[in-house]
C-alpha cells in the first residue's frame, strides 16, 4: 500500500470553504499557477523569433484564455467556434490561428477579420484558395511518424494511423494547388504527439525542417504542442529550458545551410494548464464487492467532468479531504467510481489501460467527505462527456 497523494495548490481549509459556498462538483483553477507556467513558456528563445500560442482545446474557459493572453501568448484554435470564443475573451483576431479537422463554415468572415489559417487537407487548401486567392496560408503536414509517449497510440497525431494534416508524400499536390490559386505557403505546421524527451523533440523538429526545405516561400514553422506534464509520481515533464536550445541550434544550422531564417511557432496546451486545476467532488456512497473484490468510493462527478481515464487510461492524483477536520486515520485501497450509469466511468484505472482497475491508497473516506481530482486543468472541462445521464454541466472558477 502506497502513501496517499497530497493536495497540490489548495489547502484542506480552502477546499472546505469553497465547497460550502459553491455547488459541487466544481472545477477550481489557480491564477498564480497559470502565471507561473506562462512565465516558463515565455522564456523560450529562438534565433529568428518565436510566436507562442495556447492550444485552447486544452481549456477554453474564458478567464483562462484571457489570463494566458495577458502574457503575450496567442491562440491556436481547433475550430472556428474556438476562434470565436477566443475573440469573445478579448483575443485579437490577428493573434488567432486555426488548424482544424473541420473547416469553419464562416472561414471567409474569420479571414477578413485577420484570423490565420493552416490547411489540414488538400480539400481544405483548395477551398481556401477559392475563398482567398492570391493570399498567404499555412499547411499542416503529416510527417509520417508520430510520438505518443506516456500512454498509448491514442496520443499519437502523426503517422499512417493519424488523419491529421496532409500526407508528406503529397507535397507536390500542395504546390500545384498553391500555383492554381496563387497562394503563398508561408507556414509549415506539423504535430507528432506528446512527450517530454528532448531527443524526441529534436527528432520531430529535424523532420519538420526537412519538410520546410521543400517550401521555398515558407518563413515560419510550427512544431505544434504536446509538451508533456507529469501528473503521477514517476511521470516526467517536459523542460522548456532543456528542449528549446537544441531546436534553436537546428534553426541556426538550417540558416547556415540554406540562407533562410525561419521563425518558430510553438502551440502548447497541457504545459500551460494541466497543474492549474482541481476538481472538488463529494463522496456520495461507499460500498464493496466482498472479500475478494474492491472497496468503492462513489463521487458526484465522473466522465461528465473528466473523460481522460475512460478514454485512454489516464491517471490523476486523488485526495480525500474530510468534510469536518479530523486526525489522519486509516489508509484504504479504493476504486473510485463516477456517477454515470456506465461501467467505464472509473477514475482508478491502470495507466494506459482503461479496462483494468488499479485501486489507490486514500485516507479512509466517510459519506459527505470531499474527493479532489488533481491536475484537471487540461482536457477535462473542455473534453467532458457533456450532459450524459442529463447531469448539468459543472461550473468553473478561478482563484488567486
């Protein structure tokens, strides 16, 4: 039996205070942690300039977007709808770039406002050419190989099994379409997956620059995001100060060889927001399945708030906070179940294997206690199962 996890940015008293003044469950975001992460990201150095964008699919809460934007970080939008949400949060259209599986129906209007666009398929590129002939555009290229470091292939966004981007063997067709519609390809975008290994990031960027070389008019390149943040003990996090210098050197070497100074773009989501979030839930039931089974805690939240465990076996730190202060007592191995009428609604799954339970050592719980799900700042509220079982959407707040 391992030691129970500890709260990360809230204290037990703060949990109780928030829980008594708000309906539960509730997402709580830390402004100070967000500012700390933004400062780390803005330390990124590139020899010919760098543009930082927040992959807002990670967390589209308007207060989060506005706070990130206050640090000079723009927006990477994965839909036209996200672009509109960002503008409503105060982001200038010229600081938004859309790279989307679904082409916005109002793309022409968004472009006129100044929003930038990366075409993710030959069809998208041709459609863009008809909308804005004679203009500049970016293209997302599938480089042929991805990385899903950390969990499983569901986090890999390149390679033959990924539909993202234009397959790298079709670059000649990209040039043909650009010529037909008098388009200037100014941006080459790739995204390989997620990870924190500096060598992997250098490998990804090296492949990226090989593709850039095939686009003589490109002045910018984006290596996407996916800078891993470890949630559980033993999980490694990406270190910007370790990853960025070799990439800077690669850009310098590219200039020395080709005479082209390429501006770098980076689009992290998780890096900025994973550890800013905690989900406060209530223990609504405690049960077991006999001496050969499991001890279960049931909470008033689940895949309607956090889909990641059910989707790809993601793990989050879990902490029991007594509703009324009491001495730390017995530690119990619990399987934590969500409130949905769905057998897969479990928070204590094995890493990378959502079909296998892996109980956690937690302080012995009582009915009415609070169970805190940590590190829910990314891909939780923005990627939940909505109103499944007709549960209402859980609210979000930001605290100092």
